[in-house]
C-alpha cells in the first residue's frame, strides 16, 4: 500500500510538473504571438512570422527574416539611426519547405539565395534596390539532379561570384554549383563527400581555400579551391576541444576561424597557416561563459570586438579581438531579453548588435559601448 501511494504521489507530481511546463510554454509563446514591431520601452522587436533566421543586406538598408515553420521570407526597411525595422510588404513564400538560417547574398548583393532544407532546394530571389522587395527568379531542386543529396543547410559564394557551395547535412556531401554571370541562376555541377553532417563552408581572404565544419564527426575540413571551382581536400582537422561543432565562423581577415563547439561550450580558435604547406593551426579555445554557443559571430565596426549567442541559457558572450584572437571581456556574458538565441547580427556601418531569438520569436537590440560591452538599446516610441 505504501509503495502504491508513493507511486501515485510521484505520478501526481510528474503530471503537475508537466502541466506547469506546458502552461509556461503557452504563456511564453502567446506573449509574443499577437504583437509585431518595435516594443516601446524595451529593446525588443517582435516578428510576424516564426523566426528561423534573420540577416541584413550588406550595403542596402534592408533586412530579411525567414519563417522556419511558415515557409516565408519577410522584408524590412532598416532605420540605421535608431535601429528600428519597418515591414516593407507581406511575407512571400520562401520557394520551398523549412527555410534555414543559412541564406546568403551573392557578392554583388543583387540576389538573395534561400536554402529550403525539407524540400531539398535553394530559391533565388532578385532584390529591388529601391524598395527591398523580393521576386522569385529560380529554384534549384537537388532531388531532381542528385537524389542522394538531401537537406541543404547553407549556401556560400566564392569571392568572384562564379561558384556556389551547398553543404548537404543529411547526405554528408557538399554540392558545387556554377553561377550564371548574367542571371545569377545556379546550375548544379557535382557533389563530393565530406565528413558527417556538414553545416557551413567559408572562404579565406582570397577564396583559394575553404573551411567546412562537420557537426557529427567533430571535424573541420580544409579544401583548396581551384580556379574552376573544384574542391580538393587538404586536411581533416580535429581537436579534443571540438565537440559537436554546429558552426564555424570566419574573422573578416579571412585567416582566423572560430568553431562553435556546442557540446562543451567553447569557441575553438584556428587559423590558416601557409608554411610549410597550407594547413589549419590550432590557437586555443575559450569558454563562452554560457550554454550552447550557436552560430554567426558578429563584429563591431572597427573589428575590435566580437559577440556570440548561447542558445540554451539565453546569454550573449563578448570578446575583444587582438590580432584575430578572441579574448573574453569582463564580464564575459550578459543575459538576453529573448529566448533561444540562434544568431548574432549587426547592421553594417551602424553601432547595433541584434540577437535572433528563436523561442521568443523576436530580436533583441544592443548598443556597443566604447569598451566593447553591450547595453540594451531601449526604443522610446513604437514605429508601428
């Protein structure tokens, strides 16, 4: 009888715990579900879609949000003076299913390319330079040209803009595509094998080498990039510090790279060394001070500071950059006003850092101080 009562009490406790979690989740999501735009008196900008990714145009005052569950792209006008956003027009279809955070612009900023993971495709959109509106140009569906290549995660372009590369997360390959110089359309060429679960492919400063991180093989691969776009594997780089690397981010110098080692909460710092032959060189690893470092470091205008979001404890890590190496600031982290940060973004040539918060479906906006620390940028008046 005693055991039965104990079990009943345990079941009751578990049921109540589950109920409390569900209620809290309900209120968290609903508190963001019915509002959109700048929230006066806070540093939040709520989103009208299920926010799966966000990026600023590199030269034009526009930004684009990707609806992971709604399969949409939404364009915004950016106010570089106060950091606010204004939706330009209604959301449009992303060209497929489950657009990822790995979208990219071509080097000239004329087109936006959106990987749609669950439809095995990359959609190409033309950007109206005056209005910021998007129009669908083309859509490469990989299942029709390479049946084994599934789940395109990110897309990156060679500095010349002649070639594009798409890691295929579930098929352990990277696709090589030719880019039409007039239309920007992609043409699938071939795929080559990689490590397990490739996520991102990034170039060095002159585009002659590329770095690919493979999440499930705890491995960074170095490739030589030929003049015709072909990839030649040079090195499989590993380190005890690299565990479940969800993303590798470049320093703008194109020499230093930072690996977000998700399972041990560290950023592993490596550099491309050319002597005696091209190889990746381990520098060190730094604790991020948070839990679950995620993607896309953001850098200050002068490149003296860098910022990394931590998904699992809703924090933001702050670093000073010295000769390409990250040095933790004190304090190292600040807590965010949103939940589930998946990206750090910065308006080009402005002093604002944005975190893209997946769970709370909003952006948090911060100002960079002269010492590299971040302070919330509080909006005084709603733009809506």
